[in-house]
C-alpha cells in the first residue's frame, strides 16, 4: 500500500463492540489508519 492508494470499504468492531465501516468513518471527518503486527510474531 502506498500513499494515495484507494482501498476497498471494510468493517471492524470499535472499542464498544459496535460495527463501523471505513465509509462511515471517512464521512465524519479526517481519518488516520494505523496497522501494526500481531503481538509475538516475527516482523
């Protein structure tokens, strides 16, 4: 993934266990996505 790449919509659970989608989050304002590796895995 590079800066400016377009990603497909996806959903995930928020801190309250409620489903949110990328489209919903982008609609409410600026968004920063941060991905990190799973704990205790090489990488």
